[in-house]
C-alpha cells in the first residue's frame, strides 16, 4: 500500500460537517496533549492544553482510562503503552517502511550519521522511520513520532518545496518564522526565495538554524509509481562535516538511497 502523494489528499471534512465526529477528534486531542514537556498532567492541565472545559476534559480522560490508553495515579494522568498500538497499526499497514528502514541503516553504516524519513504534517514534520548513529547531535531524543518545525528542518523545507503552488502559498501564509539560533531565516521573502532554490536543486541543506552545531541534508523519496513517501535526510555535526563535503560526498549517497527506495517500493 503506497502512501498518498503529498498535496494530493482527498478533501477533508470541516468540523461543522454532519459526518465529522467531534468526540473522536477531542479524544485524539487529549492523547496528543501529552508530549516531552507534559509527560503527566492533572485534569486542569489537560483542559488547558486542549482548550476544553474541565467537565469535557474529565469525560475524555476517564473514557481513555477505561479503554486502557491512560493511567491515573491520584490527580496525575499519563499515557500507557497501549497508545503504541496506534503507531503499530500505521506501520503494519504501510509495506514500504521496512524497505526505507533497511536503506536508512545503510546510510548510517556507510557514513556513520543518523538518517531519517519524515512526512509533512501542517507546520511540522513527523519522523516516521529513523536510523540513529552512535553519537547524539540534538538535545532532544529523536524517534518515530517526534515532531519538529518544518520551517527549520531540511526534510520540512524539502517537503514544503514539493507542495503544489496553492498549498505552498497557504502553508507560507500560516508559517511562524522563529529565531532558534543566530543563523535562522526569519525574513519571509528570504525564506520564500530559499524554497525556490530548494525546489530547483531538489535537495536541501539546513545549517545550524534549529540547533547550533547541527547540519542536515535532505532529498525527496518516492515510490516506484511516483507517490511521495516523504523526505529522507542525514544529520551531522557542523564542526566535523563541511558544507562542501555534504554536497560532494554525502548528497550522492542520499540520492542513491532515494533511488533504491524508489526501485524497491512497487
């Protein structure tokens, strides 16, 4: 089963549509409210994070508790391992992920660098598959499901550059440009011009814009039938690997892996 082409998804229901199930959406909002900064929360904190009133948040917390997705200890609520079954369902229903993982491990073995596949989810990228290197580059631990701002990641910029024109305009209208480091692009026209260049060269390098010392390179990854799986990248230390080395030595490896993924995801 191929993932859908980026920017070619079917029309989405609006929240006021008669077929839209608000209760399901709210329950998922409660689950997604838990993150590295909110590993455990009280009822009041969940209500604040989700924008619900306390009575509504309480009903969803207790329902998720009854279903085994949330654990309760006194006033504190935390997620249980059962939530992982949701990600397992995604992985099990996508035949291509094992192929991608195999080739990402090849990158790590050959170059000694971490490599990942991510998809675009509104203003973020979400990591889907990852092959970590022995050394750690970022202050946060990256794994499948981790979200980072698309505007300041090589994979995110690559995927935004691949969006159809109207979708890209809408994305740019909503993007928030933030100064994570002194290298971060915060000027909207400069950012838009950078995307034009990324689209033309079909690769993207982000140099210490999200985290000092972090330099990353990304290319798009497609299936055999032309469906965009996402973007694949490798991340390295800026003091160890130069910009020139990324282009001359690492880019050909990443492009070859993207081609092998395409050939083996029929």
